[in-house]
């Protein structure tokens, strides 16, 4: 029966991994689901490292989720700065990511794609607008905008990649206890 439970955990976590692409906190949901599974299957009197899933894999998963969130959140900001943008462009990229991600989800009726396109376009628009509003040239504003959009896309890819690693850690821990 343990393999059935581990398979179900893997399928639930796979759905959470897919939710990362649409801007949901799927990595944290995988950590929470795996933690709940560990708590549900916990055997009193058994050492923590001999439980169905030990404490170490949970800590590794939470650490990876934290790193993924930080990289994703600041990727547009970093992209704008790498392209020569100012602090205003970086802040615009951060704000634009949030607004664009929400708007893209509703305005582009293709699941997952709308959120990603919206977040990347929002980061670019926010960076470009703030650069231009702060007195930068159109050329400098455009470079910052492009850097923010590309950086945001890279952040999404990195978060999905780290999410895949989190999924693997949970699967290995669940099947090889």
C-alpha cells in the first residue's frame, strides 16, 4: 500500500509542479503536500530519519522552494539592471511582473501561456515606462525593457527547473524510505 500512497503523492506533486507555470506557488504546495504526507504516515517511536520521509528531504525541498521564489521574483529586476537599467526600471519590472501576470491570465485565454506572456510583457512594460519617465532615452528604456522581459522569462524557467528538482526529491524520498 505504501507504493500506492507514494504514487498518489507523486501525481499530486506533479499537478502542483504544473501550476508553477501559471504563477501559482506550486513549489510550496509540493513542500506542503509532502510534509502533510510525512505527518500522516509518521510512526511514533521511530527515529525521524527512519520515517516514510525524513526531515532532511523536507528541509532540502523548502530550501529549494525559497531559492526558486527569490530567483523568480527578482529575475526581471536583475534583467533590467544587466541591460543597463536604473533602480527605477528595476522597480518598474517588479511591479509590471505582478500586474502583467494577473492581466495576462485573464486577457490571453490560453492556459499557462497567458500568465507567462503577461508576466514577461509586464516586466518589460514596467521597466521601459519607469526608465522613460525618469528621463532616460527611448533607446536606453527599450534596452532595459528587453532585459526585464528576458530576465523574467529566465526566472520562470529557473523556478520550473527547481520545481522539477523538488518533485524528484519528494518522489525519491517517498519511494526509497
